[in-house]
C-alpha cells in the first residue's frame, strides 16, 4: 500500500527527530535562531559533548531542513539556520494529539 503525502511527511519528520545530534541542534536553535554552522558546531560540542565534524553536522542540518524543521537564509557568505517552531508545534497538535488523555 502506498503512503500518502501526509504519512511520508510524518515519517520524514520522525526520521529527522530520531537522531540525538539533530535533537541537540534543535535544542541550540531553540535558545537562539540564526546560527551559522560554526556556531552550531561549537555549541553542540561545548554544551552537549558531541564531537562531530562540520561536514557531519552539515549533513544533519540538511536532514532537518529537508524535514522542514529548520529554515536557512544567507547573510553574505554565511548560511544561517533558524528553527521552524510551528513545524514542531504542528506535530504535537496533530497526530500525537490523538494519544492524549
């Protein structure tokens, strides 16, 4: 049976959230938006003890962006990453809500 676009979207979202490094990136973007890759690398390493290369973190950011969890914008030659809080709120107010009291 083929998945609907909503099911594919939800699967991509859970895949993106399923990795601890990506969740720590989200934690850091909750504190402050518009962070560069360098800033995110520094914070994830210093605060969470996760030592990943910039290339590895860049791939994690690409997964988060593909899932619609973060957005990016360019400021000069620097790519800035911002958390799309509405995307995560929709998850909580959507499918997960069906499991509430």
